[in-house]
C-alpha cells in the first residue's frame, strides 16, 4: 500500500515515524536515538532516506559520515534479520530495496 511494501500494514511503522519526525524540533536527536536503538521497523529506512536527501547540504561531514555508517550498519542488520525479513510477503523485493538503500548511503560518503 505504501512506500515500504504492498501489504495493508507495510507502511504503518514508517508513517508513525514520519509523524514523530514532523513533530520533532531536533532532527539530529531523532537520528541519534533511531540509530542507537534496536529498531526492527521502517524507522531506520526512513532515516536512511533522509540522510541521502540531505547529503548535499552537510556542513560537518565528519558528524554526518558517522550517522551514515551507523545507518548502513542498521540496514545490514535488518537485511540479515531472518525473522524481520520473514514478515514480508515479497522477501526478495524487500532485500533488494534495503540493498539499494545501503548503496545510496555509501555514495554519500
């Protein structure tokens, strides 16, 4: 139904996270919390997309790069989480999408 999948609830986590993001006054804090926690939902994928989108506007690449590395690490954990991947109807598609996100993040470094 949404960006993160075709099932009726596949984008619920992402939508909830985006609402939290829009209400947040401190994007860096939200990025930090998300990348530090053991999220097993689409929050990390939303953060990865945001990092790619803002990569051209970064004034402090060292801080930004550490966020990118942490996001890559979290996406790789999702990619290897058989239980989380098993929740998806089209496992090959979700794995391919996560791999694309990882590659996009690597291009930001």
